[in-house]
C-alpha cells in the first residue's frame, strides 16, 4: 500500500479556508486519493476522492498535483463543526471486496472561533 | 450515502463478562465488514475483516478467541468481546462495503466500551 504523510495538527480561523496537505510520493497509477474525517467520538465520514483531476463537492475541494505525489484538501469556509481528524488514504481504483482500508495518523484540524 | 448502524452506542460491563456489538447495513447488502478499534488520541486500527458466510480474517496481534466475529447475513456482523478486561476498553467501529460494484466503505457511528 502507498503510504501517506500528513502534518499531525493544524488550525484555522472560522470562516477561512482550511488547506490540509498530504504527501503520497509512492502512489501508483491506479490508486485514488481518498479523504475521510472523524469528528470526536464518531465513525469516519467520507469527504471526497480523486485520481488525477481536481475534484469538488458540497463538502470540499481536492487538489492533486500533476505528478500525483501530493494533494491538498480544501474546506473553503471552515466552521467550528469542521474540527476533526482528517485522514488522507490512497487505495486502488479496482479492488476486491476484502481490500482493507488502513488509516494513518491523520491531521487534527482545530477551527478557532 | 449508505447507512451503517452500530448497537449499542456505548456499553459498560464488568471484568470477565462478554459483550456483543452489532453492525448492520441498513439499506444495502454488505459482503464484507471490517472491525476497527481506536484508543484515545490514536488512529483506527483494523482488527479483522469479516466476510459473509465465512470465517473472519484477523490482523496480526488480534486474538481471534477473544474477539469473536460472526457475519451470518449480508446485513449483520457481530463482534463479541469475550472475558472483557479493562484494557479492552476502547472505541470499536465497524465498516461495511456494498455487495457489487461499489468501492466505497461506509462506517458505523462506533461503540464505546468501558470495562470496569
């Protein structure tokens, strides 16, 4: 499995954009970049995923560098409810049903009032 | 997205007793379910992979006789912590993957187990 590296913690002011980086320098061509987050004492929540192109949904935007060795998750207008641990995971685009989703240590984002 | 429900949300039990945690996929069929454990301020650690109708596959270091997993149907998997001890106190989370096509995994809300 490709490994990811994320800063252990970040903070941003409420209403500002939160930019969470992730390095995945050993990613292979068929692997997607996925982002999940875990709010305190809850199960992980899917945010977004991408392969090569930048992606946007109602929750966030995902910017993937051209060489695909790193990506950035952007929360355009962070709110207090976005305080959580954010996990960046790489996984194959095709996988059998038993593929295991392995979590790294993630980034603890604190949104300040 | 699809819904995965865990029950109970929290449980307190005495040392030496067994506790069963249920994980249900409410609106889809899950061939595979995953069980994770999470200690305070740590990441999720995969314990085992549960396939419907077959024995679970445990990760290295996880005692299969202590953490019994049953996946008898496409919508239900159970984790039983046998002879629980205080060190088993943790947050247990299940995840389920849909039967066909989808590569996405959906997570339950977690179960907080406290052994006293």
